[in-house]
């Protein structure tokens, strides 16, 4: 009986902490850098060609443009992902773009919103990418678990950019 009471107290504390996180932590962000041994124009063109994104984005099956022109600001896309247990559709909007310097876009689905900024820095015949990701949950439950999921989400982001690097350096 004491074990059951202790277990319930611990469970109640965990739920309380997660609810407090969901209320007081509206967004989680992280940043990383990647170096690709290709000129900035090649790297920029590869990222701007979203029809080829399934070649380097983990789990991405297809991309359908729903509005706008190419990958210019204001353009919108549907990104269809498949996983081991579920399929997910993200809406993507290109927010701003400075050719060969930076791109900012937003990915959203029913539970989460990701604001991503990629800055391109020329380094001779190489390109340094500085990637900033801000993650937001759309409801209390998704906001509560976001800090716990941050490292897994960022690992996938880094894996995608490593795949882009490998594809570019072939």
C-alpha cells in the first residue's frame, strides 16, 4: 500500500511539472552549424529545389506546392512524411529569403510549429550553414512534452543536414 501511495505521489508530481512546463514554456529553441564542401550557390540551389528534398530529408515522401512561385517568400507547400507508426502532413510557408544568404520558413501541423532560419556563409569554395530552430506546441499537451522531445527533434534536423551534406559532396 505504501508503494502504491508513493507511486501515485510521484506520478502526480511528474504530471504537475509537465503542466507547469506547458503553461510557462511557450517555445524551445536550438541552433547548430554544418559545413558543406561546395560553393554556396550549389547548396542554396539544392535547398531551394524542394521537389528533391525527399532525397535528403528523413521520412519525407513528397512535396506538393500549394501556392506561390518556386520557393519564394509567400510560397506554401504540403510536406508528406511517413513514419513507422503514423503519417504526418506539414504545411510549410517560406517567410523570407535573401538569395545566397538566408532563408526563413515555418513548418506546422496539428500539434507543433517550427520556425527555421538557415544562414549561408561563404568560406572559399565551401559553405557554412547556421541553422536556428524554434519549436512551439499548439496545445498544453504538446507544449508540456516539447522540452523532453527537443533533443530527438534536433537530432533529426542535424541528420537531415548531414544527408544534404553527403548528397552535395558526392
